[in-house]
């Protein structure tokens, strides 16, 4: 029998423009998949010829979600090139901001961008609030704002949306889909936390802004350090920050983690069947120093789910190629030599991707020639497998509570569980990071900036800023010639995970995660959305080139 093609374009509730095409057989099982970045931007090229000290403010425009990490990676790449070491206070303040962003990103991702793939909002309307309050207490001893009275008010609010016919941002779900598993009460508890999470993420933005000036697009970093000295020395501001983190910790313990246990329980058969499993190659660069030289995240590379064998991470093994991407230069290149000259080959006449040729703006990054998955799942698996004294206890606690094994995390639902555990870890370690800051200030170390004389810095240099950021490993690579930026490349988490096929056999992580998934209803491909959303895609990050000739770049078909 002939195969059928399903095109989803755009995938919504993500940042940027992603198209997914899948081929299904007569049993509605996905046999092939193509992930295509349809967004076209220009940041790497814009940076060429600039003063290296300006790169951070421009590079942070790569994304409107994870702005501070591009800012930081860019500034750090320039510092590495010049051999400038920043003061300990500056590193701590940078970490306070980045780790707060991790927590905010993860909460927003699960509740606002992804949970409605699991939560049938219409199902919540028939919930018995009394029973829902009792159920919530079965998932958590002290559930987060789940009294029957509060749940009654939430239900009324949802009914109000429906009765008024103004579903707004809830209008376009696959409501009633056969694979929604939650009971009406579980749907209601989740929706309650969806609304609470809106407030929590706003509070976290305030926490970030205490040290970063504002968010998104913070302003507190300069080559050599940070400008946040006034906030660092103001006890009221430190207290405001800690108060928000404490409130967030409460939400994670009493809502996010219990909801994740509920999710695992409802989708246990899908987890055991390995639904959404990708290549099993995981890459982490590690980082975030605290205390006495401890690292929050471990570094390492695991291949084919072989958790016993962890290679050291070596950034010089990273290349990007473009044999299936819309660029002229197909060859695998080191990011210092990376090339982003566009070569757009369009779609087929029927509006589908040219799946035999070039089909995406996303390049294909490879580690030692291998496709990699990056992100919270990679970090939790590598940390656990390396017996990290930080990660392993949190993972073990979640595994005991949910009945999951390590391999189970490498699935659609497991990726979410790993992200929730990571949010918990980051939140807890924000307190330790703040203690480091207070300890430093106590001993009269108030330095926040390393002085340098620009004219005395080398005119030729190269360096990289490589960090774990919410969606995985982020690398900014800068080459400086005659005191100006000669080449600039960002190799971004979503570029890794949304990678297309390359010259060699093999699919990118999104593509691989879709193979073998059976769709209940091909006209409502919710299972595809679930798998892709579980990576937390950000296509704005993944593509940063510009077409200087200004020709038409893409046509969009929404299906
Ligand atoms: Ni635009 Fe980002 C993160 C970076 S993405 S969100 O996290 O870097 O892939
Ligand atoms: Mg790039």
C-alpha cells in the first residue's frame, strides 16, 4: 500500500518557525521524518566586522527566549579570545541569572508550551472538584493551591472561557483526542497549575531583572565582568531575589514534580514502548561552579544509550555541515571556519519539502561525526551515569517515586521528567550560589569587573564561550582579526536537536524520535506534536543567517 505524507507547518507553541513532515505506512506508523527550520535570520553575519566588545548586545538578539545565554556565551567567547578572567563575583552573578532562566524556561515550557499535548482542557470541565482535591493529595502530601474551593474557582474560570466561545489561546487543541489519558480531575489539577505557572514565571522574570537590569535582553554584562554591583551590595535586593526563588521552589516541589509523576503514571505504556526515543547519543559540556569547586552539571558524551561508557567532552570535535541544509558549503567545518552563505532550493511545486535534497535552514552539527541529543535529558543521564553527587540523588528520588528506570527518560514523557528534575536542581542550587556571593562580599571581595586596556589586547585572537543552557549545549565561536570580528558562529541547542540528515546515514534527534510512532488519527497528529515539543524547540536560536540579495525565501503552507 502507498505511504501517506503528513505536513505540520507551522508547529505552534514553540519559538520560531518549524515544519515537520512525516511519512506513515498503512498502519499509521511513522516510517520517515524530516524536520525543517523555515525561519531565516541574520545575526552571525551581522556580527562580522564589529568591535568584539559589542558582540554580546547584538548576539543576544538571536533569541527572545534565552536571551541572556547568548549574551553571556558571546561575551565569554570574547573574554576567552583575549584571555580575560572575570572576578568570582561576576561569575556568581552570571550564574544566578542563568540558573534562574533555566527554572523559568522549564516551567514555561512544560505548562504553557507543552502540557496541553497531555491535558484535555475540555475534560477538566466535567471534573468533580472535591475528588480532584483528594486526588491531588494522593500525588503530593501538600499539593499546591489545590483546595476544592480553589479548584471550583478554576473550573468556573475555564467554563467562562468555553461558554463565552472565547477559547482564545486554548482554541486550537486536538480536544477529545483518543490518546488524552488524564481523568477529568487530573486535567483540572494540571490546568490549575498552568494558571499558577503564569504568575510564577512572571516572578522569575523579576528575579532575573534584579541582577540583569531587565529581561528579556538583559544589560548587565560587559567584557570583563558585570555591572550589577549596586544590587550585589543591597541586602534588600538579595532578599527579594531569594524570596522569589523560595516561592518557585515551593511550586516545583508541590506542583511541577507531582504533575510529572502523574504524567508518567498516565503514559507508562508509552514510556515502556520507548515512544519518542531518539538516537541515544547524549552530549554535555557541564559547568556552573559553586561551593568549593563543585560543578552543577557534569560533562561527557554517551553513545547509543551505553550508560556505562562516557567519553570526555572535547569541543574541538564539533563540526557543522550543510549537505541537506540551504547553504552553499556542504562540507563539515569547524565553527571557527563556519560558512553561512545561503543556497535556497525551494519547496516542491505541491508545497512539500524536497526530501531528497536540501530541506532546512538548520545546519547539521556533529560531534566526531555523530548526531547528538542535547538538553535536560542529556544532562540528567550523563550526571546520573557519572555518579554526580548533585544530580544522582534527585534522579534517584524521582525514579523511586515514579517507578522509572534510566532508559525510560529517553522518551517523549521522560524528556519532560528530566526537565522537571533539572528545574528542581537548578532552583535548589540557586540558594548555594547566593551563599557563595554573600560569603565573598563578607570577606570584602567586591570586585565585579577585570580592568583591561583595549588597545593593549591582541589584534588577532580566537575563543569560544561554551555553556549548558536550558535546551542543551550552546557554543559561540569568535575569530578576531585586525581588532574586529572576522568570523562568528553560534552552534545552538536547537541546531543539534532539530538537525537534518547529513552526508552520512542517520537522522537528527527530532526526526529519529518520530520513527515508529503509531498515530491514532492521521488527521490529528497529536503524537507527533508531543514528541517534537518534548525537546522544547527554539527555531529562532537554530538559524542565524541572512540573504543579502533579499530574494523571496520561503512559502508557507499551513495544514
Ligand atoms: Ni531560543 Fe536557546 C536555549 C539557546 S536554543 S532558546 O536554551 O541557545 O536552542
Ligand atoms: Mg549557527
